[in-house]
C-alpha cells in the first residue's frame, strides 16, 4: 500500500510540495533561463547541465534525514498560509511556495485517508489546526472514527485553492483566522469593515461570532497558563512551609498578582460567555441549544450511573464501559423527551442513535438493530404523534 500511496495518494498539502516546482527545476531555470520546461536536450547538452549543477550528494541516512526536515518545514509554511498565521511583510519567506495553495478541508468533505497501512474513504467530522489533524468518520464498517494528520488526507472532490498573492494583499488581523475552522469555511472570501469594525460573513458565519469564539479560545489559554503558575507557586509555598522557611515578599507579591489576574480573567470569561450564548441563540435558536444541553446532561448522568454500577460489575474494557454509558444516556434522553414534550430534541435523539450505531462492531449490527434501533423507532414514532396531537 505504500507504493500505491506514493503513486496515487499524495495528500492535498504534499501534492503541492511533491508535484509542484522542485529544487532541480528551480536551479536549472536559474542557470539556464532560456531552457523552457519540457525541452528535449541532447546527451551533450544534458551533460553540460549536470556538470554546472555540481556533484550530486551521496544517498545516505543523513541525506534522507535532512530531506525530511526540509519537507516538514515546507508543510509548516503551507499551513501558516492556510491558517492565515503569517507575517504579511515577510512574503520573501514564502517565495518558493506555489502561487495557489489548497485551502484547509471543511467539515463534511469526502476524503481518502491513510490509516493502518491502507487507504480508506471517509468524511471529515472536525478540524484541529492546532495539531494539524482531521477527525474522520470512515465509511467502512468497523473502522469508526480516527484522528488523522493532514499529510495523510486527500480530498476526493475538487480542491479549493487560495491565491498566495491575494492572501498577502488582503491579510486580516490574525485573530480573524482562528484556531477553530467551522463548516463551509471559505478563506478566499474576505471580510469587509465598517467604521473600523469587521462585518460580513466568513464561511457563512458572522464575523462578530467568530471573533467571540477566538477570544474565548485565547482567554482559556491564558487561564490555563495562570492556573499552572499558581499551581507552581502553591508547591513552592508548601515546600517552604514544610521546611519552616520564610516566604519572601517576592513570592507573596507574585501570588497576589496571579490571583488578581485570575479574578480579572474570570470576569472577562463570564462576559464573553454571555456574548457567545447570545450569538448561539441568534443562529441556533434557544430550543436547539436546550436540546443539546439536555443531551450533554444525559451523558453526564449516564457516566455517573455507569461509574457507580461498575464498582460491582467491574467491566475492565474501556470500550465496553463507554458503550454502556452511551446506551444509558440514550435511555435517559428518551425519558426526558417523553416528559419535556420538546419536539426540537427529536433530531438530537436521532443523531445520538446514529453515533451509537457507528461504534457498534459489524458482527453486532443486526442485534443492535433488533434490540435498540427498532424499539427506539417505535418510541420516536409514538412521541411524534403525541407532539402533533398536542403541539402546545
């Protein structure tokens, strides 16, 4: 399969690097600008070209190691362009990158990914630019969902490209291209400004909403750093106290500063959460948000029940424990749905059933359908009838 991958399975990011202009072509064009790509040379002309380029390197482990390092550096620069995390004044550093680069894949894209020494078709469920990975749900029964590096993922359809020149010409502030890539993201659409405030849409989502998400992400990162600082300070104070050493004023001042910063940060987080909730209600609707919250609460309750019951049952396999928790959460969802009479929770229940079905082993699918899906389908049909007869 490695041969097939090298021949047909270049990822979107590697296709740009391996199938684009290489160092050899660049050197030949620099030394012999009159030679057009694809020109046929005689043996004598080819010998002159080779001699002008110097003695080739010996094929060795060190050579391959350096090539891998160069490949990783090229991938990182392409990612910087994809995510908008580049210095617009440093275009020279990206001159060897192709004029058009592939955009990051969006949620719902059909892809072929390399896992377990094989190429398998699936669909992108989530994007994580921080780790340069995609979470992919595979079509083949039994494979389930895996997190795959971007250099092992190839789009099955037409690849959206971004103009490098347009990126440098229209570069927005870094916080407008966040570490969260949302569905239908179109990085080639640019944001307009009105009275100095960014307006319009990016990927079908309002820019203020995206700003709010990015701000929340950054605030949480700062809080994580502050919590680590206060944890280290606590360890220092405990150590000094155990050895009956005096706590110097510098440590006290640092501790007080971190506590005050945490208090200020918590207030900013609280304000940002309210703003984010307002955006969510605007775009998702309060009923949908309530249904999602119910699903989360059901899962939390199920995990607690399974944890308590497992002290007696003592299931050792984590997969089995998680599956039992998912089933329990499903039952709790049905119970709440029947009592709340909230029809907006019905799609969430259907989604939970589909997610649970995706992790069932193929050999157990028939049993799952007979004992879970069919009874739940009857319950859903009955509940829909009740909702229709009693809309209030």
